[in-house]
C-alpha cells in the first residue's frame, strides 16, 4: 500500500490528504530495478479499485510505463491482476532492468495464478512471455560475464611484476566474487565486485585503460527518492519495496 499526492505522484503510505494505491511485488521490483528516478506520475489514477492504475517514470535514457489491471474477477480477486511493463531505452539498460526484476522477485514473473485467463487477456502464450523475459535476462548476464572476462584478461596481462602481484591477486579475488554473484543472479554484488577489481587494476597500473561497465561505474549507487522516503518517513519495508528495439513485457501479478 502506498499513496498518491495531489500532483499525481507516488508517495509512501500514511500521508494525510493523499489517496491510496496498491502496488504488487512486480511493480515494486520494477521501480527498484530502474534505479534513481523521479517519483512515478499516475496518468490513470485508481478509483474504486485501488489496483487499477497506470504510471510512468524515467531514469536517464530509460523510460518506464507500468499498467495494472484485472484479468479475471472484475478486480475482486487480488491474485488475478496483470502488470504490463513497457521499457524504452538502450538494449543493455533494458536487459539489466529485466534481469534485476526477475532476480528481486525470486520467482518467474511470467507465471500467473490462472494461466488460461492470463493468456487470453494478454493475447500471448506463457511460452512467449517466458521467451521475452529470458532473452533480456540472458543478454544482461552475457554482458556482465563479458565484463568479468575483459577484466580478467587485463589482470593476466599485468602479471610479471612482483611489486604489483598482491594487488593483482586481490583483483582476481574480486573477479571470483563477481562470478559467484553472477551465478546467484545478484547483479548489485556483481557491480560492487567489478568496481573493486577495476580500482585494483588502476592501482596496479594507473596508465591502464579499464573499460568500466555502467554497472561498475554505479558501484556506489545514490539513494533514490524511494529509498530516502523509507528512511525519512520510516515506512515499513513491506509497503515499499537494434539498441532501440521496443520491448513490452506483460507479467502476472501475484
């Protein structure tokens, strides 16, 4: 449960004068995965049914639109809501967001409570939904794995100088940690490990040009409006939460 202010922006629950809105786990995961962004704006506010809405937001080169609607039971069945997520932006960023959504949920976001009704409402089969999600998830994993490989090759290229061996060993250890985190679908941990490895490489040889990924570059991520509100308002965690190829993911809301 959260709220909408008079300007139509998403805010924490419990603010006097704000209307109520319910976000499911998929919508919350989508917002967290987007990263630092302005509070979402509700283009369609909930009325009698607080789980019917549409909001939009953006972060850097990525924009996101999330629509919530019922696919069975006229909105009376809480487990039969669908989230339509539209993400526009560079492929690498879209893939990373989708990867993080799936990892955050801890379950398959394309698997609804009622398959036949969900497929009818979305006009796509479960296998099509799964394929759309997995294609982007695999793309994100491949990019992170490529970054690990590139840094590992740079470590090997610098081997030979006894004075920097301890530093290179530390960099290699960081890369091992990144591999473990990647296997666990923990992208933020991959970011942090890559950032540490990159720092070690620069320390070993300041003239080395290290291609840092967007993930490594954002190793120390700033707080989003969402995270800040958690601290300032003491909101309970349970309440919160072709590069331009268009992607539309329709996900079942649990």
